C-alpha cells in the first residue's frame, strides 16, 4: 500500500463542532487497530514509514489533531489542549467501531494516550509513549517554546526544509529520503510561499502557561493499567533519564527502550526504530 485513505470525523468542542482528519492504512476490517498520534506541531503523515510496515498485519489510523494538517482549526485557541484532544480521540475510536486499540503516541500524542488510558473504560489495550512522560524537562520545553507558533514563510521547499532541519536536530541522523518524509507534511504551499501546516495559534495556551507551575501528571500515569512501553531518545532534552527510570519503576512499570544517538524524539522512520514498535505490538 503506497498511500493511505483520508477520512474525516466530526467532533464537538464547547460552542461548536470541528472536523478531524485521519489517515488509514491496511484492511478496514482488520480487528487489530493501531492508533498513531503525532507531536505538537506535526501531523498524522509523520507515521507514513511506520504505517506502511504495520499495515501488513494491522489496521493503522493516524489522525491530524485539530489545527494540524487536514483537520480544521479550533475557533478558540484555548481549546488546543490535551483534554480536547482526548475527547476528539474518543469520538474517533467510536467512529472506527472498534472495542480495543493499540496506542503509539509521540510527545503530545503520548500525553493524549496517557490521559486517555487513565480513564475508566478506555479502549487502549497497550500503550507506547514516545519520549514523553508525566514530568517534562525545562530545557526541552524552553527549546520548543522558541519556535512553536512562529510562522515563517519561504520561497522554496528547499529553504523551508533546511529551516526545519535546524529545529529538528533531536530527530537524529537520517538519510535525505527519510528526512523528506518528515519535512513534506510540515509545509504547505500557499500563495507561492511555503508555510507551516498547522495553526500558529496552537502556541497560545503554551504562552499563557509560561511561568506557571507545571501540572502534576504522575497521578495520571500511575492510573494507567495497560501494558506500557516507553521509548526514549538517549540524549532527549524533554524526557530525562531520571524520569524514564521512575516510569519503569511505578504505575504501569513501563518497559523502557532507549534509542542511541537520538534526542527528542525518535521518528519511527529508520528500520531499527520501526522494529521497536513491531516488538511492542507483538509483546
């Protein structure tokens, strides 16, 4: 399968409705469903390389969260928040008509999965958290705050791709074709210029929270009961080694896998990283 199928589901937010796009790979009647949820400024197409492999044995669903990719933006930027995204994923799972899903969540997508899996009656049978946890390092948060919501435009895709590569050193070394898999979905051409493919207002809740005490998410993590894996970039500036070790000790006692030479976050594009997800699903 070379290209995914694009579908939409209508979700609710306070004051209205919005459409969430999702990309589907594999047979639609396969009972083994894997939900892959992206990071803060990314989109469901981040998982193309992974989904092509997993689709041989699973139905793979990769949503664009609101304000990203093909999904509609939210009228009120304050709604760009984990609780809203969890509600959207509840609606998406209902649309899929399945009782159980395996969850692969990168960064923000992992936080969504963690909050979802902490709810009674959730459908998540196994959870993979990619370089994220209940405590986030100040260094990584500060780095992300320097670029999220910025909306530079570029005359050529090559200029846009080079700019993104500077921001994304944590993804680790990749071949040109692998890098293009990450860069292409990040940009969209409009009016002869290349701009980011997300609503810059997703940064507003982050700016408002600056300087405020971070919420204690450990109780959410401790409430997770499904089998959990934690993938950490060995030089991550967002998920510290100490937090990762604590996540392996308490709550669902995550199985910890570290990816050498990578920071925030592993991309699941290189074959050795795809193999981690395959082992997770087979465990």
